[in-house]
């Protein structure tokens, strides 16, 4: 993928690849790799890629900055538009975000995740077009999984993009988004981009296969079909108070800020300002003006202030909209010791994690607060212990690891003050044992050895923007004796489930053949004996079934070896992946209440 090229709509790329002959498809990946050095800027914002005197591709993005129509990508060669040059240029460009014009059913808006449950969703039935689109997406996803990163080149990706586009046209944007995440992950892995994790791509494959399988089976769940547009509904008059702000930096070049807000009844809201601009935009947006109803505030002021909003518009996720009829006036902010913010720190963190609704699986976790004592640094992480009897150690990981953002530096400074008492507001990391990603910290009321923040900060520091300095800490002489370094077990890291995880990731990286070879390399007892001895017989059986299916080679009617269908392999892989995710969630949930030995 070449960042100097304009984004390309998935359906435009899929159509270009489909037009290629079988001979040209074999050359596509090599042609894509050479595009970066051939691109140059043309007239009127166009990008020109020269493959030779008689083969020049011109990409002319539309008003939105993306190539969304086939006519915006032209080549001068005689085979155009069915040529390798045009398909390679489109394949080298980044994928544009999904179009937001898909016809989908509107879903009712709710005030926020903390409000009471709304009415049950009406019964809906998938149309024939949706069932066909889901089945096509399942087949394409199974083919991509069987190929893996090593063989999942442009042709495999194009088939997945075509199926994703069909799903969008059928009104299933969630399925399309899941497919686009897999394609972007395959591109990043094949390009060996920094920050790409095989575990993230494995999770993306699991979500895509799960969604496609349920939809293809006729499961008519609005959470599976999704909504293309985040519909904003009237929210009446609201009064909200700032909790904190966090920088947003995406892999697709967007940057900005999200300010988290709380209503007097405890309902959570947010106000975001995210646009193209990357890191510079993320850093600068923290002090950008709030674009809401003429309010004379910036995001730094709103995070420590409040708003009275008339004519509010609210998305189902609690995002505030900036419609033309919205009016907002500033209010005095509240400290974390005042209601409704104080309620966030009133119960143990383990209870807040355990009370997370089951139907929010996959959604962003709600913020939680806790009072902790610093134990010490562990690499880029910070170990703390909650201030309640029998509390386990918690790991604080940077909410965003980019070195130009303040998260990591602030945690490193906090780690140099063992015994320091803190109030932490953050988001639990549900993929890791007893881990919290803090967004803001503040002093513990009544404590002596705690933070000493400026009065204008209203008792908290936003870890992504405010930089903690020496004057914000108590004298080192008051430092109590540090807690011994923890030596207790990590229930997730110490579990033999890593054997299943490694097998699944091997399949994502190397495809079906790699799983088959992994199954031949060790005796079943040696490979899955630790799982059975730990009582994880289900995981052992599913892993064994996966390797057996990966190594299965059927024969045709003449007795010749034939290529097996990837769908049975995809079902076996998805079963093992789903079981592993459930087992890991159980261990992670237990880690918030288990006290390790020290």
C-alpha cells in the first residue's frame, strides 16, 4: 500500500481485479509492489503512475478525496481498462472508508450506555438478497482464511472486497466493516507495517467468520446487520459535565479528540472532533474549539467544565451531534469528588467489569474509576494495587502507545513514585488480565502522599495531553516503603491456552497448509496433553479437530487427490477460535478478583 495514492473504494478495486485474465492475476502482487516508486503528482490533484511510455495510469479522486468510480482511474495502454497497470495502481492505494449510503433499517437512539434498557428489538427476517450476500461473504472469508497472509494477495483480497460490497448493498454494513478490517489487516501483515499484530488479524478473522456464518444461517440480529449511519435522534435538553479527554489516532490517517461527559443521572455521553490529519491533528485537537451550538469552549475547557444543551441530538452510542438547531451554554465543571462523577469511584473495579452487559460484547468498554497505590514500573506498563482489602494487582497500559503522545511518558513518571496514591479513570482492556488503560488521573481525597495538581486542572490530569512534572508530585522524602515486586501468576499468560492461540495464529499467518504441518510435527499427547491436564478438554478436542481437518485431502471419483473445500476448515477454525475467546474472557474476568502472591 502506497500512502501517496488517494484512497480507493473497495468495489472499484474489486471490479478492476475481476476484469483481469488468469495470466495477469498471477502478476498482480508483483506489479502492486512496484507502484510506490512510480507515482508522481499530476495536474488538478491527480496522481500519475508511469509503467512505461505506453502505459500511464491516472487517478483522479472525487470531491471527497477518494476514487469512488471506475472512470476516475484510467490507463493509456491498449488493454485498458482490463489491464494489469490499472488494477495494480488501484491495489497499491489505501482502501477508502465504507460508503455511508447503504440502505439499512434505522435503530432507536438511547441516551447513553448507562441509561435503562430500551424496548426489545422487533422481529426481523433476512431477505433472500441478504442471505445470498451472507453466504457469498462466508465463502470469500473461508477462502481468505485458508490462504492466510502468505497467499492472501490482491486476488484473494479482491474477492473479499466484492463480497463485502455485496453485503453493503444488501443492507449489512457491519458485515462489510468486518471484511474491510480483515483486508486491511492482510495488507498490513503482507507489507510488514509497524504496529501490525497477528493477534489483531486473528480477532478480525474470527469476527468476520462469526458474523457471516450467523447471517448465512438466517440469524436476523440488528447487532449483526449493523447500521451504516450513526443516526442522531432528538435528545431534548441535556446537562453534561466533563470527565476527561483522550486523543484519537487511527491507522487510516485520522486524528482528533474525544471528550467524555456525564449527565446528572449517570448517563455517559461524548463529543468528538476527528478528521484527517494524523498525529498533528490528534495533538492539536485537545485545545481546539468545541463545535456544538455556539459554545465558547475548547475541548480542554469542556473536559473540566460542563454544558447545558437545548435541542440536543444523540447517537445510539451516546455521541452528541452538532445539528443546526443545537444550542449550548457553558456550565461550571465538577470535581471527581462531586456527583455524578463520584459514583464512578464508589465501587470496586472488579464489580464494574463483572457487571458489563453480555450484549455489549465487542463494543468499547465503559469508563470505570478506582483508587490505587503505585507498586512500580514494569517496562512501559505501571503496576498498581486497588485500595481495598484483597485487591489484585492491576496493570496500567498506555491508552495509546505513540511516543509523541503523553500517555507513556506520564505512566513512566508515575512509576518512579512507589506508594503514590491515585485516582484513575480509564477503560478496562478486556483482552488482557487485570489491565486498565487510564485516560486521566487525580489525587485521592484526604491522602498526603498523592498528586498535587494545579487548581485550574480541577483535580485531574488528562494523560494524553497534560504532562506531569515534578511539581505535581509530593516530596520523595514522604515516599513510603515500596511494595515487594509481584511474583504471582498471570492466569492468562500461565494458561496452556497459548497452544490453541498459537495454532490459530499459525493458520492466519500461513494458511491451511501451515496448520496441517503443525499437526504433523508433534504427537497429540505432547501437543494437547497440557490442555487436558489443566481440564481444558474442550480446547484440546477443538484444536485436534482443526489440525485433522486442515490435513484432510479428499479424493475424486477417480481416486485422485482433490483440493478440499475451505468451508469445513473455516468452521473448524471458527469453533476453536470462539471457544478460545470465551475461555480467555473467563480467565480475564477472574483476574480482576484473584489476588496473586507477592
